[in-house]
């Protein structure tokens, strides 16, 4: 009986510790991903947006003088800026 309670206590303790470590890992990864998103947005803003291929559903910015460029292969790209 005592051995069973001791074993059950050990298993419960390991389960709780594992759960705590898992939560810390998930929180750490979320903070890292958030920091990467912020860095990407800052990079995008520093370069005044990026050009994306102009396909169906991708509209040009009406407030830019020349939002579109054409690649050497004839592909049209339009400038997207951070909202």
C-alpha cells in the first residue's frame, strides 16, 4: 500500500513538472515568434515595403505614383507597404 502511494505520488509529481516545463517551452516559442514578427515588420518598413507578384485579387496601391514594376521575364509586381 505504501509503495503504491509513493509510486502514484512520483508519477503525479513527474506529470505536473512535465506540464510546467511544456508550458514554459510553449511560452518561450511564442515570445520568439512574436519577436521575429516585429523584426520582419521593422525590416519591411525600413525598405518602404516589398514587391509581390500581381496576381488575381492583388490590387495596386492607388495612393502611390508608380506602385507596379515589371520584371525582365514580364512578370508584374506591385508594392505592398505596411498598413
